[in-house]
């Protein structure tokens, strides 16, 4: 007996290239110096900080990581860490058990399989415990200079409102956005849209009347008088 046909993934008509260019130009005007808000000194520190940033503000992560990296100075130190002590060290970031497990697991894999150095390829990064494409793109784009679109909750929300994608799945949205955003801009675009989502295009009460993207945004045009 044949199974039911799967529901097709939502997809909007690709935006006009002219509107995409206008949005990118506006983002450049609004956020010319957008960059990663997490503090780090090397790819490993950025990987740890990014894992900790899940369901947590970057500000809180930046408060936790200085002492964390003083206590565990190397990847090997994280791999050998007592899991209970590591949990307590990252507890202020929330979901501390899962995060500690992911960090210790990633450290162990990096020591065992990559000589203690964070790999600079997507295929290898996503094999690490607790590392998906979003985390990998943050590390690749900022620590290795490899362009990537980071689809967090802000990027997903803003891009759906712009009708750049209709996908609610982060990976599917990433691949659709890769088709319309120039590759050299992927990392910068992510930082700019994250800032815009935090400051203006908020989830519950978007500030459409104050938005520099308003004239290019179908959602904003529809909700400006709400």
C-alpha cells in the first residue's frame, strides 16, 4: 500500500533581483560594521561560544566565556574536563547539561580526529557532537573566512517577512537564501540581518514604522498601520 504523499515544502516566488539588491544596499547603510557579537580568540573559542549561545543572549555568553577559557585553556583540557564541573561552569547560559555534553564531545572528537585543531570544512564540522549547519556557518564565516549564511531565529523571521523564503526549517531556508544572496556577502548578510531582527524586526512587536527596509518589505507594508 502506497504511503501518503508528503506535503511539499513551502516556497515563495524568488524575489526580484532588484529588490534583493535594494535590501542589501539598505542593510549596508544601516549596519555597515556588523560583525559577530561573540568574543573569541580562535576557532575553538568561537565554536564553544556558539554552542553556548543557543537559547541564550550573546551578552550572557560573553560574561561566561572569559572564566571558562581561563579554567580550560586548551581543547584537550575541555575533552578531559569533569562533566559535572563543566556543567556548572556553563550553567548561566541555560540548557547547561546538553551544552556541556556537546562541548566535551566536540573537544574529544577534535583531539581524536583532527589533532586538536577545529576543522575548517562544513562536512567535518557537522560531524562533531552538538554542531549543526548554523553553528558551523558561524565558525566558518568568522574564524576561517569561508562565506556562510547563519539562519538563526532572527534571520529566519526577517527573511520570511521580506519574502526571501517561506521556509521555517533553518537548513531549507539557508539553501534558498544561498540562491538569492551573493556568496561573498553571506557572512555579512547574516550579521546585518541578526542585528536588524534584534533591534527592529522583533518577533512580537516589529518596529515597522522605524524600519529602514520598510519600502522593500511586504510584511512591513501590510502591517505599518497595525
